[in-house]
C-alpha cells in the first residue's frame, strides 16, 4: 500500500509540474501519460478496477494525442483497458479494446510477428467467456502458431 501512495504522490507532482510549466507540455504530457498508465496498473493489481479504468482511459487519451493512433504505447493502453473490462466482466468492451490493440500491433509488426500472440490469446479468452467457442478456438490456435513462428 505504501508503494501505491508513493505512486500517487509522484503522479500529483508531475501533474502540478505540467500545470506550472506550459512550455514543456509535450515532455510533461508524456510523463503524465506514463503516470496514468502506472496508476492504472497499480489500481488493477489492488483490485480497484473502476479506478484502473479511469486512469488507463486518461493515459490512452494523452498517448493518442502525443503519438497518434498507430504507436506501441497506444496499443499497450488499449490492451490494459481490455484487461480491466475483462475483470469487470464487460466482455464486449474487453473484446473491442483487445481488437484495437491487435490492429495497431499488426500495423507496427506485421501479421506474422510473435508480438501478436498475446493479443490473439486475449481475444480468444474473451470470446470463450462470451460463449463463441469456434471463434475463440481460431484465435487461440493463431496465438499458438504465431508464438511458435508457424504462421503460413
């Protein structure tokens, strides 16, 4: 719990620095985006999923503003939100966010990259929870193939 409080103090300090020095907005926005992501991750680990969602959404908004939609940090934020929605059992939203992460990663790494394995697996897991076993099996198989370099 002490680490969580420390993280919040650091986050608030960065946020205040940003407000006090508008000339360094981009660099500070990057730091704030990382803080939002970090606080979202800590909140997730503490089981505070709604708080995690809030911080990950704030981080995603900043990351998209800074980098555009096609950046690995943006994909990572979509993935984190997918995890949160999965825990909240909002499977349609989890699926939507995992698919967006996959789309970005495909654009960055190509469709046969091992980098896609996690996204395929996450989508397969959510589809399983939604009861779409055929589609889930397809994604889970694809995850395994990509991980082993067997895409053809």
